[in-house]
């Protein structure tokens, strides 16, 4: 498996995955704006020509926000998100990584907890589709632990 920066040619796949799995998928326009922002990057996990998962990151001052992470449903629990987080951690070296997750998203919460993220607060009613709160999670990334 190769992890590389996502490019414009990966957009049809990433938009399709977003549509299939998220209640509020990102639009093509949102991805294009993000890809043009030097403070944002997406990494994609591939095998040959096939994209299996991706992660989006946005650096804001000394903090790197995980904007998206998703893996194709038929290849989950094979360590793909773990490897994407590892690549994210290298990019975020020296910063703090943070994210929001639905309290009901047990898979994502288990992943983040295992990766060393800690709960840091709640954003009440954050998710517009159902009014669910967001759990804020946080991990300090020292440059020594980017090999995790
Ligand atoms: C969350 C998600 C990205 C995890 O991707 P993945 O490639 O299956 O995760 P990994 O295989 O790297 O899992 C690493 C660890 O996370 C935990 N984990 C992952 N999925 C889990 C699940 N369904 N149940 C419990 N623990 C889980 C486990 O500890 C796992 O290690 P293990 O398999 O050795 O037990 C994937 O389920 C997904 O795409 N979900 C839909 C999109 C989403 O919810 N994104 C997060 C938004 S905040």
C-alpha cells in the first residue's frame, strides 16, 4: 500500500466515497478550495490504481485539524486509517492534532483513542444534520513520536 498526496485526478473517487458514507459530504468546490490552500493537504492510501482511504489536514498556526478521514467500507479493519494517521502525524510534527467526532461514531472514537488522542471537550449541537454534539479530541505531536 502506498500513501501519497491526493491529486485532482483522485477527486471523482473521493467525492463518490463522501457521497456514500457521510450525511453531509464535501462538495467538489470545497475540495478544490482546500487543495488550493497551502495550509491544507490530503493523503490517499492506494494499492495500484485503486484508492482505499484518505485523510484531510488543515494547519492553523500551531494546530493541525483533521478535516476528514474515511476508508472504503469493504477494506476496513485492515490498518488503513492507522497508516493514514501515521502519515498525518509526520506532517503535523511539532504541532497538536485535533478533530471533532460524533459521540455515536464508535469506530472512529476507538481509532483515535488507540492512536493516543484524548477527549478535550464538547461542541454542543455541532452536527447540523441531526444536532448531535461533537466530541473534541486532541494529541500533541512531538517530532520524536512520528514513527508510531
Ligand atoms: C473510522 C474509520 C476511518 C476507521 O478506518 P479503518 O481503516 O477501518 O481503521 P483501522 O483498521 O486502521 O483501525 C485501527 C484501530 O482502530 C480501532 N477501530 C477501527 N474501527 C473499529 C470498529 N469498527 N470498532 C472498534 N474499533 C475500531 C481498532 O482499535 C483498530 O485496531 P484493531 O483492528 O487492531 O483492533 C472507518 O471506519 C471509516 O471510514 N468510517 C466512516 C467514516 C468516518 O466515520 N470517519 C471519521 C469521521 S470523525
